[in-house]
């Protein structure tokens, strides 16, 4: 069973930094692309970032380019989202989601429960 | 960026009803269209990928159709656990945009 557990969320001031982690288990992590998807309070889903299994492909939404960076450690089964220069509009629940197969279909077939990031002074 | 729209934005239905939700892309996305549902306070869950492929473990009352710009998700014989918000998502090109959602309520 796919298990994804996010951590690292919290309250941060505008301009601050945070690093989210996602611990994966129940599948061969190094074989799957991974995503971050966020949901602002009362709003819909917004795809944030994608990283391929071998890190050769990294994609980010325009709204986060240059500020949020996805990475992964296949030896530790961990996915990360480094968040810098945070803005109020980054306030959201951040979900870690496994990419489906074939990888170029870019759907998300397993999701964590999410971690909440609140950007506020 | 490819814009996704959904209609209706919300609908009221009863257990046993047949419900159809429409998703439209601002340009052709071939079959790179996927459907999720999300219950309040929970993570999303994949229902249909590649427009019409049923995800493993998802009941067969869910079905998807379409290609190009117009897609539908149909739920036949609506069950109590199906009351949720439904999202479509395109993956033809980055950024992988979601539709605004359709809330299915009693």
C-alpha cells in the first residue's frame, strides 16, 4: 500500500523559509515520479512541482519558480520541497503525491494527508 | 497555460442518481485528462486517468469519456460516499492545471 507522510509545515513570516518532507513507503520510491500539490484554505487544487524518479526532469508552476524547489533522496525514500521567500499566497495544505505510470501521463495515484503551511506576520 | 473549466460548479443529487460532470480544456489535450474526488478535510483520490481508464480499486459506477478539449465524468447509481468535490486535471503540458471543482451534494 502506498504510504506518503508529509511533515515540516508550520507558521512562518512573509519572506521566511521552510522545508517540507514527504516520507514514502509501500512502494519502490526510486521508480516513481513525485509531485507536490497545494490547496489554499477553501480553494481548489494547485499543482506545484514534479520531479522524475531519477531527477532528470524537474517542473515547477510559474507561481513558485525561483522560490520553491523540489528535490528527492532515493536512498532515504524522501521527497522535499524547499520553500524560500514565502508569501501570504503560499498559505495552503501541501500534499505529496506519487506520479502514475507511465510517467509521462503525469496523473497522481497516491496522496499523503498533507501538511499545513501558514505564511503570516 | 492551459485553462480548465468544469460544469456545473455544484449540483444536488440523490442516492441512486446518475450524475455527469463536464470538464473543458482551453486547447486540445488529447487524452491527458484525469479525474479525482476529494471529501471534506481529506486528500484527493484518483478515480480515472487518461480520460477513460478506471484506477484500480475504484468502483465501476465511475466512468470517463472524451478527448481533445471536452471530457465527462459519469457516476451511475450515486452512493452516499460519492458526495464530494470532483476535480479534473490536465497533464498534456506543464503546468499541470486542475479544474475549479464540482461539488456534488445532497
